[in-house]
C-alpha cells in the first residue's frame, strides 16, 4: 500500500512542481505575467465594443484597422524596441516601453474620449461614405473614429510587445528547457486566473464609490467605465514595474551575467535591426517553422473573430452590453484555460512530448471553427431552425454561442498549449538565434498573421460588400491554414527533440547547437 505521504508528494508534483528554494525566483515572475495578462484581458473587453459600436462603424472596420493601423504600428513598436535595446539595458527598455502604454491609456480615457466629438472628423466621414462603395466603409470608419482606432492598436500591441516580447524574452533568458517544462505551464495558469478575474471583478467595480464619482463627472456610463479601467491599468502597471525592478536587482542580475554571456559580450559589437533580424529568420528552417505556428494561429483567429464579433454586435448593439458580454467570455476563457493548465497542458507535454502539446491548438481551432461556420452558414435551414425552436432561442443566438465556444477554446489553448510550446521551442537555440528570431517572430510575426487574416477579409469585403457573403470563403481558407499549421508542428517537433537532447547533455558544447539549426 502506498503511504499517504507519497501520494501527497506525487499530487503536489502534479499540481505544483515548484520547489521551495525556487519560489523567490518563480513567484515574482508568476505575478508579473499574471498582471500583464490581466491588463491584456481587460483591454480586450473594451477595445472591440469601442470600435464596433462607434458611429458609422461595425465589425467591417476591424480588417481595415488591422492592416492600415496595427501593422504599421507593430513595425514602429518593434523598431522602437530594437533601437532602445541597442542603446539601453534590458531593464531600462522594459520601463520605457511599458510606461508608453500606461500613459496612453490614461490620456485616452481622460482626454481623447471625452473630446471625441471635437477630435473626430464626422462630417468628412459622411462625405466620403456618400462617394465610396460600401466595401470601403470600414476603412472610412477607421479614419473617422481615429482615437478609438488608436486605442484598439495600443491594446493589441500590449499583447504583442509587453506580454510577448518583453516578458518572454526575459523569461527565456533566465530559464532552462528543463525548468521551462515545469514553470511555463504555471505561468499560463496565472494568466488564466487573471483572465477569470476580468470576468468577475467588473461587476464589483461598477458599484464602487470611485466608479460612481467618475460616472457623475463624465455623465456617460461607457466613458466612466473607460476611465475606471485606465486607472486600474495604471496601478497594475506600476506594480509590474516594481516587481521587475526587484527581480533584476536582487535575484537575476548575477545569474544573467554568468549564464548568458552572449548578450554582454556581443550586444555592443552587433546591433540589432529589423532587416538583420528578418534576414536571420529566413536563413533558419527552425525559426521559419515557429513563424508558421504564429502566423497560423493569428490568421485563423482573426478570420473567425471578425465574423463572430459581427454576430455579437447584431445581438448586443449597445457598447456597454457588448462589453459586458466580453467580460462573460473572459470568464469562460479563464476557467477553461485554468482547467487546461492544471490538468492537461503540462501533463501532456511531460508525458507525450512537445509535439503533442503543439498539435492541440490547431486541432481545437479547426474543429470548433468549422462548427461555428456550419451553424452560421446554415442558419435558415430546417435543421438549425428546429434546434433553435427546441432550445427556445434564435439562430443568431446559436451562431453567437458557437462562435463564443470557438473563441473560448482558441484563447484558452493559446494561453496554455500554444504559448508554452512556442516559448519552449526558442529555449534550445543559441543566444543570437533566440534574440533575433524572437524579436522578428513575436514583434512582427503575430501582427503579420492578424494582418494576413484581415487582408483576406478586405479582399472579400471589397468583392462582396458584406461579411455574410464572404463567410463561406473564410471557412474554406481556414481549412488550408490549419493544415499548413499542423504540417509545421510536425516538422518543428523533430528538430526540437534533437536540439533539446543536445542541451540536456552536459558535455555538449555550445557551438554545434547553432550548426544543427536547419537552414534554407
């Protein structure tokens, strides 16, 4: 009979594989990532209602926004990060980049939004619509509501730059592959809990004294909510900066110098640039496969989300109701991701390997995405109408439900299986490949993926004028993207196993590791 102490020990190792002496390093990293994810999830609940319910706008604005605003700003953000990294230490770069975001969100809520009627060129927008085809009205809405568009861009870049580049570049710098198998899944759990809180806390905020004062000041419930959220983001951001400062000055400074001499010895000799980073990326099959994973996820998510959000707008035309529904979705995502993180993600990777964990996300997106399109495209058939009657609801509500299910599983798997396996794939690489490849893939690759999905929507909107007519073609393209994604996982998994085995060998020298990264 197994002693109770042995059973408890195995249970602890299963749920919390962190040793006591590691807590002083692990817990601050855990809270930093959780708080950054909290801000990102909070921004996601308001950025879509802000743009989609804006005057003369709608979900048709999102594809144009992602191409003409987000992509250029992603390049600008990566360029700024690269230039700052060439001039300042990683610590200073972190402070500068995160401060830019915090200042913007406060300025938007207290200056740009209250004066939107003065700042937005509504008359010019109306004139342009009168002389433009319907397929370009989304572009005009992006221009007309420019401050809302800028908020959407900054919310997206928080995930691409702060959450992905700044945090994970730091985490990969101080974590080995062996520790990542234990740590990264728990980091994902923290992000899941933060997302769950975003679905719970706003209900309590709305009854707070501060919110009531803001509502009386702004005379606008939606404006008061934006102000309150900006204050919360600023407070959380200051806490993140404080934790990062404590880590770099008391825990990791010595370890970074001893374990990662590349950055110290080569950063002054070889400056990073967008051109060199992409040139380095294109020479490595290994990095190209990682890029395909990132592109596949973002293209798939963008293609489905735009149409799903259009259905939500039809169901909830009011921005506050739209935002409240997004908060419910955030709760679903957080709970689902928590279950994935606790019982599936780390265990799948530890028991069945990296590839098994990497396959999960494209499969779940493909299956749930096709189900969403089925109920959307066949909403007027006898089958769907019968189901709606039986459930006592409408075909629109059923379509929104399946879209929500797809988004919930997609986001939940992104926070767990996708992020963990992607970040693990960077770890066995040499320092140069890790730094340049990650800057190119995470800084621009995710944006290119979302832009790719938006380009597809743009072309179809110009051709067919509405999202409803373009939906069948989106479903077909989704199948091809998911198939390419799965093929990349298969190819990358073989190389990852080889590189991980080399890193796990104590006598393995560092130089051959670089040579084993396949090149084109």
